[in-house]
C-alpha cells in the first residue's frame, strides 16, 4: 500500500490522512452495522498514523445489541 493515504466523507467536510499501514482489519455483524451499510457487515481497521485534516466528527450515541452504550463518530452533515 502506498502511503500516505487520504480520503474523507462523501460531502468532504471530514478529511483524514493515514501515514502507517493498518494494524488490524475486522468486520462487525451487529444489526446497527447492517443497517448503516445496507449489508451483512461493516469493515473497520485500526491504524496508528491517523490524522484528521478536515472538520471534527460528531459523536452519535446508541445502545449496542449487548445493551452497552456505544459511540460512533460521524460527519456533522447527517445526509452525508
């Protein structure tokens, strides 16, 4: 993988840069991930060299299938 990698949300408000290779890639099959991706799962990765270069994301709290509170960080433009 060629580094750095840059990308962001669909509307362009949130931008980020990744300067190191990912340390972990995983999938989540919870019902919220299925709803948010319109798929059977979502894919996520853990990186060390991550830097936000655009607007700050907003916290979005919900209750996980386990009953615990979870926080997802999302674009402030909710239609993005």
